[in-house]
């Protein structure tokens, strides 16, 4: 068995080991709170399950969705994570995890679109509509973009906030997917299109768009296009700042969506491949780039932002760490020889350390770090593998 197929089998086996009667757990590790049902981890594992076509894994995906629905409160939000017995439910610690509800709507839509389970849709439509109402309330000024406090999404110990591209793309995927399910609600498709235009104008700022009606704030926009360099989008902006750092999870989700033209998506993909994968030295993408170093203006904010222990040393975790999670989504957007070589490189990295499926790798030493036996990592490989092997589309 070659390394690509071996990595696929090992990844499937781990996902089955992480399957419970309540859904997918994030990891079998006893550290901290990973051995629980997490919204975003379950969502990524569910995407891998749908790509695999494995009926057992698809059933676990449905259980994950039902567990998340059981945590939904009166506002419509779903939990970040929960214990098996639902007696210990967390919506976040220092701040609520907004992307949990985003991922919930995305994965519910993908589940129904892929399985055609109309009974599942009928039973749980109310929960999805409540979640969408909660998300709309986060459009704090009613202008399509949702506001994300620091620590409110997957990069919970990093330092980005405001109108973060990653979350806007997820919101678009949620609106678009729900619009496909609820064909009687034309407002969802209208909202998705308005959000699409906001993303195209504000995260790819150009001087000739300064009078475009989709400009979010003229003052912010005037500053943004002066420093912007094509083709990668800006990562986020706030009323007082613009973040030009590379956010590869946002970029990967973006090129997998239908927000961009094919030409623009291809330009972004080639830029990311050229920067990070073309040399063949490192086959895993950094979550964020460049690295924040001690002594930089952002360092003190980063250094004080953690829950259990500080993990964002230079070249690690979200601070330049290499993430299989991000890599799997990006590789699923590629085609042809590039994709084939990159998937093989991904598999070889997993095999190198004996298929321990770590959370991330140090981008300087290439040593593994974080939690092992991570659903994120196995799922990401499967997402890349089935896109390459069977030309599976990740988001319908």
C-alpha cells in the first residue's frame, strides 16, 4: 500500500475511534477538554465523513448535529463544546465562540444536501432558523458583516478581531446553504449575495471601488487600499485598524466557495502554493503569516492571551505554526499535478511521525506540537484525499 492510501486508511480508522453515540470528539487525549463534542471539530469531521461516503461516519455526523442542537439556548447559539451527558456545556470562556454556530449551520446544510434526508431537515429546521437569527443579530449595525471579538473563533488565542474574513466566509456558506434548503425563504439568498459583494469589495480594496455601495466604511476603505497588495485578501479590519496578515484558513475556505471568480480564485491558489508549498521542503501550510516575534508591537497582546498555558511562541500554534487542518482544505481546492504532489507530501508528513495526527507543526524545526490523535488532522487529510481521488466537492 502506498503512502497516500495508507494515510487514508489511518485517517479513517482514527475518525472511527473518535466516533461516539453523541458524535465526533475532538481527540482521544485526556488533556484539557479535547475529549468532548466540539462544534467546529465535529463539523470538519462531518465534512470528511460526507466525502468518504462511509455510512457509519455519516451517522456519527448526524449525531454530532443533534448533540449541538441539544445545546442550543434561547438566543439561537449552539455550544462551543459539551460533555457527553450535556451537563457541562461551554459557549466559550473569556468570550463566546461565534464560529461554533456558523459551523453548525454550514454542516447541517451540507448534511441534508448530501444525504437528501428531508425528514432530518423537517425535524430540525427550527433550530437552524434560530441559529441564523442569532447570527443576524451579530450584524451589529445591520450592514451584512458580523463582528467578532478577539478570541471568538477557532484562533481563540491569537490576536485578531473585528470583521474577520474567515468568519464572513463561513457566514456566507451558512446563508447560501440554508438558502438552498429553505427555498421558500428568498431573503437568505439575497443576504448571501449582499455579503458576497461586501467581501469582494472590502477584503480586496481597490481605489476604483471607493464609491462602490458595498464599501463598509469610507474611512477604513480609504486607508485599506493604500497598503493593500494583490492577490491575497486582507485578513480583518476594525474601526481603528486593518490586518494585512495572511490568514490561510480564511483563504482556503474562500477559494472553495463561489464568492470569487474562477480567475481570482486561481490567482490566490497559485500565490499560496508558490509561497508555501512549491519548494517541497514543507508540505503543511501556516495558519497565519508572518510570525509575531518578541519585541514587536503585537507581542504583548499575544503573550497575555491564553487560557491554560501560553502556546503561541514564534513558529508555533497560531503564531506561524503549520496546521494540517488548514492544509487539507487548501489542497482540496487544487487540481492536477499540483494537487497530486501536495496530497502525497501531506501523507508523507503524517507517516514520518507514525500517524500520531498532531494538531500542528513548528514551522522552524518541523517538530510536531499540540494534541495528538486530533480529529482536525485526520479529517483534513481525508478532505484533501477524496477531493484528489474522487474529485469530491467539499461545499455543495
